[in-house]
């Protein structure tokens, strides 16, 4: 395995933690912000799994890592959407949180 594969496996740990946390929040609160955070975290998991698949050479027909390939655009799109949705969901949650909860 190359360095990129090792980095992808290392990145899988915090992203899975982020995803697990968003699942717990989603199960406790059925709100728009928790749903956006969940979708954003799921997109980030797809990004990391794309890099893992690239390192392991899974689905070679997608030409992972090549510019202009399906894997390259899937990775880019999911990264942009994931960061945007998670950030927006967190921002909505932070704005809607009552002030007395922030003080505790």
C-alpha cells in the first residue's frame, strides 16, 4: 500500500466518528439541522472511501485518481457537498440553540 492509501485509512477514523456522531444526533433530534449534518457526514465518508478504493484498486473501470475520471468527479462533488451541508447544518443548530443552553 502506498502513502496515499495509508492517509486514506487514517482519515477514515475521524470521518467515521463524525458520521457516528451525526447519526446519534439525528436519532435524538429530528430536525433539519441534524439531517443536513447527517447528509454532510455521509458525503465525507464517500470521499474517504473513494480514496480507500483508489489505494486498493477496487473498481478499476472508474480509473480512480485520474483527472477526468468518474472517481475524480465523484470525490470532488462529495467533498464540496459534504463540507457545505455539514457546515450549514451545524450553523443552523448553533443559531437555534437557546442562549441559556449556551451558558451552561
